[in-house]
C-alpha cells in the first residue's frame, strides 16, 4: 500500500506537469501528445479515484492540495472528455471532493465550484457553435435547452410512428434519425460499445450478403461512417484492433485482407479531405508500431506517382520492410507481424509487384521477390522465405519463356504451377504461384484462349475457387481505381468472374 501511495504521488506530479503543458499551448504537437497519452491518463484517473473514494473530502485536500487544478485542467480538455470513459471517471473523482455537510464558507465555495465543473462536463461537446449562440440569444442555458430538445425529438418521432401505424405503413421502414458526423464521433468516443456494435454490424453485412464484390463492400464501409470517424486516432485504433482480431481469428483470410484494404482506402480519402479543413494528426498516431518513413511511403497513392517510377517505389518499400522485419534494432517494435499488418492495409502495392515482374524481360529484382514472399508468407523465417523466392524466380523464368512461344497450352501452365515443392495447395508459396499464373493469363497475348481450361485445372476445391474469384474481383477493382486501361484483359477477367460465380 505504501508503494502504491508513492507511485500515485509520482504519477500525480507527472500528469500535473503534462496537463499544464497541454493547457498552455494548442499546437498540433500538443494535440498529438495528448492523444498518445489518453489511455495512460485514463488509467491514472482510475487509480486516483480508487484512492479518493477511501478518503473524506478534507483528507483529499490535505493529501492532494492541487487536486482541483488537476481535475479542472482535465475537464476543460476536449480530447480527454471525448476519450472512452475518462469523462465518467472525472465525474466520480469530482464527486469525491464534495462536502456533504459543509462546515465553513471555504467548503461551500468548493461545493459550488464542483457543481459548476460538473455542469460544464455534462454539457460539453454537445453544441455546435451556431446552436450555442442561438440558444444563448434566446436566454436559454445549455442545461435548460437540451432536455426540452430531447423531449420534443422523442415526441415528434413517437407521433410520426403512431401516424404511420394508423395509416397502415410498415413501421420497420421508418425514417432513420440522421446524426451529424461530429455527433457520431462524440458518441463513439464516449461509448465504446456503440462503436464496437457499428463494427460488428458492418461485419454482419459483409458476411450475410451473397456475392459481395469490392465495389459493394466499399459502399457498405462508406455508409457505416467508420472511415470518416476513424480520422480521430482513438476511433481508428479501436476499428483497426477489431480488424486485427478478425484477421487472426480467420487465419489471414483473403476476404478480410481485401476488406481492410478497401477500408484503408476509404479512410485515407476521408483523412485527406479532413486535413484540408483542420489540423491533421501525425501518421504515427494511427500506426504507432511502424517507422514514419515506411508509413509515409505506403501512404502514397500510386496514381500520384508516374508509372515509370512504380518499380523504384516498390524497391524502396521492400527495403524499408526488410529492414523492419529482419533488423529489429532499426525496425518496428511489434515484430514481423506488425510490419505485415501495416503492409496489407496498403496491399495494392503488393498486387502491383506481380504485374511489374511479369511485364519485364529483365532479371527479377531480389527486392520484389522478397516483397512477394513476405506478403504471402509473413510467418515464414528467412530460410523458408528464401526458398519461396527461388521457387517464384523459377516460375517467372518459365512464364517468360512461354510468353515468347507461339502457342500456349493449359497443361504446360499446370506443369509450371507444380514447380513448387509444397504439396499443400493452401501453402503461401502455392497461393503466390497461383496468383502469378492468373496475372499471366490476364496479360499474356494468348492467355485468353486457355484461361478457362487453366482455371478448371487449378480450382481443385471450393476454397481455391473462392480464392480465384476474390483475386479477379480485387484485380478489376484496383485497375478501375488506378485508371489502368486494358480492354482485352478487363473483358477476360469479367467473363471468368461471371462464369465462376455461376458455379459457386
């Protein structure tokens, strides 16, 4: 107990200094620092409350003479109020300071001050500035206005439902109450279960809807408002953690990876739009376990880079990732998985690697071979990854030779597919080789004549058929987004996709 008391006193001084710094400046750096420490500060508040609730108000003041200053600074910080359960814990701490039976004017003033702070907390973050000015002009205080507004909204909705019911309308299709984006963000920041429910609802829609294409998934994601709300780092970290759990639970399912990539694309678009209107958080705030240089390179939109520079960019990404994965002294703190988890967010770069390798007659760059091997086999060690690179290089050599041939046969390509030593068709190396063959079929001059025969030989199981469907859908989605025009290849991909879906 004595040690706990000493630790709390040390923490108290640390957070008092932090709050003073945050209170005196409102720069981008202080906002970022605040967001990075929100979870730790909330934990400190919990410990503080556990200590305060065991004391009477007089003992609290004796033990922590500046407790009022600390709580006040926290209560006037919108980031702290908006984070998780911090607002609730602040209210608990303030209540511990109240004198139930004040004995002098000092205690009465303290009670009055606490009531004022509580009133501020309960009305904080609820108003747009325009609404606040309007209601103040009418002579209403926020604490008077909101109960009346809520009552009128409920009565109006009840009246509308009653009228629809009496008129025979289907009340299950009643009009939704549309909240402004700022209100949704405040709700999800204050009430974590509502954010988790929104994510679970999105997962349910993705699972329950048949034949989901990435275009439809994109619509689901945008309609959920999650990418826009995720511009706030605290919300993004929760959403990203739920994606991480889904990825681990499904053992890296390609459907989950594709969904993460679409979500990230929508999130980046929302982030760029928001950054034009207000201060932007550093990328490190969203991805704390990666080096800023790697994050900034991955964040680049391939559309903004000349195609002639794509190969150079891919090599740079490979070098940064390899350093992070294989040299932990300079790499990320989270190990290979964290580097891979970041990379799949921007997996469009990995999809470009295969096309770059197949379209080049030059020796396959080691950097690109490593990037593909890592993307498909993040759990592999150095030796296994090196073996995969050798297999892929051999397959690329055969495909290059076949592209120069006047005729192609499905059996020859099937032989190439068997170049790997893995007997498990679900092995990362085999999956990688299948995707190389599919890319070859889409781009090779004679690929369209044997494409269906090759896929028939390739699709041994329903699982592989679904994998091929996902690959083709993702390829079409990426081509459309990047403005890659290849009418013959696009037509072939759509025909194959349509035929495969009719058989599933």
